């Protein structure tokens, strides 16, 4: 990877990971929401006193990760191979440089870019209220009487988490298969396994809430989910920086 682009990617990803953990401010700042029961995105709801702050940090996190992923994608190059023999007809040439491309890197960086873009979009589509703590809000949501941003927010959040999961798997596989990023190669599999478990917990808890069967510590599960994404992104940033050196 070209040195300047790699350094920029590492810095952007690390800053994005920090911004993505801004919700931990609820430990020291009174938000009025129970972190064990509520969605993380409810901190940024339009009717919450600190909603503007958390929407801003989500926007920053998304744009930083998007920029870092694009930088990583641009810096990904196929290993140099011999140029095609000009004496061979074009249709008969074999481009060994194209054949040597590393698809796990391309998939991983692209998925991470999707995560960043969807997270930034998510911040522009806030919930209007907090359904897990406001029964009236939950009733309006069930009846379809909330703004369209609720449905759009669910789509953008789903895209963000899908991008994060694909990126975590693909870039961890790339690190191990291609002999890259030693810290990520060592810790990546454990982080991916924990992330999958946290995602299963979150999905099960969300389904239980929508079915009226309780919350199943939904907030704790989702906070673990997003925390692991941030930790993995930080490990990736450190790994990319060390690889450059």
C-alpha cells in the first residue's frame, strides 16, 4: 500500500472508531434512557435532549470510516506481475496481474465503506421518539403513525450492520490468508465470533420486543454489538498503521 494513503486510512479509521463509541458518554451524562433496555439509536431520537450531539457523532463516525475504507480500497493493489507480451494478440493474453488480485480485501473494504455510508445516512434519519421507554411512541409505531424516518432508519441501520459484519469477516480472512495485519489476524476471529453472538442476541431481543414479550436486555446486547464493531475497527486501524511501518 502506498505509504501516505495507508497512513490516512489508519488515522481515519481510528478516529471513526472513537466517534462510533460516543454513546459511552451516557455513563457520565444523564440521558434518561436505561442502557440495558433501550436502543443505542434512541439516544439520537429527535425528542431526546442530547439527540443532536449523538446524531453529530454518528455522522462523524460514518464519514470517517467511509473515507478510511475508500482510502484502503484505493491503496489495495494487485501484486505486480509481468506485463503482457506485446507480440501476443490481445484476445490471447493472460493478465497475471489481474489474476493475482486479492478478492477478500476488495470485498472487505467495500463492505466497510457501506457501513460508513449507511451510518452517516442513519444519523440523518433519526427516530422521532424512543419506543422502548415511551408506550405512546411504541403504540404509534405499531399503528404506523410515526414519521417515515422510522422505517428508513431501520433500513439504514440494517445496511450499516450488514456492511460491518461482512467487513469484519472479509478483512479478518484477508489478514490471515494473505499474511497481513498481524494484530487483526490474531484477534479478528475472536472478535468476529463475539460480534455474531451479540448480533444474534440483539435480533432475538428486538423480535421479542416487537412481539410484546419483553426487552430481553435489548440495550445491553446492542451496545455490545456496536462496541465490538468499534473495537474491531480500532484493531484494523492499528494493524494497518503497523503494516505501513
